[in-house]
C-alpha cells in the first residue's frame, strides 16, 4: 500500500528553544528528540522535512558582526549556511535511528517577489531573546528592527512570501525514489531574478509558508508543524489562554495571532487546506504522530 505524503515543518525554535544557550550540543540534543518523533511518522507516511533557522541564522549574523576585518555576510548566504549545519545534524541522526532509510538533504533556493510589502515591515524573529534594555542598545548599535517576542524582544528581518521553489523537480524525484527529503531549510534561501539571473535577497523566509507551498506542489496529504508550543492557543500569554484541539479555517479567521510566531503557521495551514490538503497538525516536537492522530496538539481540517 502506498504511503500518504506529509510535509513536516520543524521550527528553528524547537531545535534551539527560547532561553536555551545557542550551542551545538544543545541543538544536537533537540535534534535527537525531533528525529525520534519524525521516525514514528515516517513509519506511516512519506516524509519531506522543512526546518526553521531563526535562532541559528541570527547567531551566525551576530558572529559575523564581531569580526571587523570582513563585512558581514548577507542573510541569504547565512541562510544557506544554516541549511548545511542543521541538515547535517538531522541527516546524521536519521542515519543513526533509521539506518536503512535513504535520507537526503538539499540546498534549496526559494523565489520571492522583490516588491513584496514584507520588505517594508520586518516581522521574522532571528537570533536570541533579549530584555528591553539589551534590545534597545543593540537596535541603536546595529540599526536593527526590534519587536516583542512573548515577554522578551528579538531582532526581526523581512520575511517575504515564497512564490516558487527552484529545485522542486529534484525534490519530487527524490521523494518518488523513497528518500526522506530534508529541503527548504530556513524557509529556503531567498532569491530573485534580476536581468534573467538568480541573485540572493536580504531576508529570511518563514519556513511554514514554504512548507505549505511545497505541500501544494507535491500534492501532499498532510502538513505537520512542530514547534516549541504544544498546541494553538487563544488569548496566548493571558490568564484566559486555552488550547484549541480541533478547529478549521473559518474558526481561525475570527482570531488574531502574533505575526512573528503563530500567525504564519495559521496562515500556512489555511492556505494548504484551501488548496486541497486534508489535515494540518500543530504541536510540540515530541508529539508528531500523536498530533496527526488527533491525540495531541491542534488538528485543523477543512470543516
């Protein structure tokens, strides 16, 4: 029997959680937890894995700022570096846990519109969290845009909507050949066409929006968004907050979600369902298969 296809969007904040030190050992530990969860899903589905890179790309940008003799590398180049770094850790752990399964990681370029209004309103959090005084000092020093992230603050950068996947045919070929495919890491390397040639763009694409686009192109059956919260919550951060266990796009449209965190996940989920997808699951890293089975997290269906 042919397995259905699920696109898994794995949050960068799930691999380096808010408040944790941005260290390789911490990330490897969280990668191990993620892969354990995804391996359970892979027993029942064909899997394409998209991961975020917010903390990681922000860390690389900070490191680049400290070496003064060299101009800081642009975000598209740093995004490609995170694809290699995170992809390496994931591939190695998949090989350790599922040695008989072919796992392939692809550098993936994602086409964006250079006139996207997102360039005028940075919203994608990257790097570590700061308190208000730290955030103000860094914003003045580096001319960053800073926005709240829960009770803390983070640097934010433009996050244009992905409109095309440059390597989509290669991804399809690998999936049809039985590979577990890791691709579009960090939402994909943002690129545009300029005078007929591809060139990088200073931005970080939201990985959930890229996962939804990929799910559409691959005609996937399900989209699974694994993050550092265990469900979709209404009134998040307030005394009245409560989790949604089952919902639909109509109900979700009646509520406002934070543009830097849950908002893009909800938007991506609704777009996937409107384009013919069956179900979307959102929840914690450890609960992957249980979310798809309706036993944990939030399950979103068409009605």
